[in-house]
C-alpha cells in the first residue's frame, strides 16, 4: 500500500475514533440515559464508568479490525 493511501485510511480511522469514541457521542449519552432509567439511584461516577465500558465494548472489535486491516494493507 502506498503511503498516500495508508495516510488517507489512517485519517479516516482517526476521524471515526474522534467522533464515536467520545463521551460527547450520541451512543455514550444514550447509554448513560439507559443506566439512569435502569437505576435512578446510581451515582454519576458509576454511570459514567459503566457507559464508558459499554462504549469501549461496542467499538473495540471494530477498532482492532480496522487497525489490523491497515497494517495488513501496508505490507502489500
């Protein structure tokens, strides 16, 4: 893979991460809301960490796959 194409794909992955893996993302906010509905007495800190865990769980496989694909294509 040439450097220009690699840089383009890397930038796309970086942009995805900046948008989706963010505590301001829609998914994170929706997850927090669900936890508050499930347990209104839950502390804000516990809700934050559980929501962060769910965000990580949702995207960790996609991140690993996309990173591996970038690295594999670099070898071609």
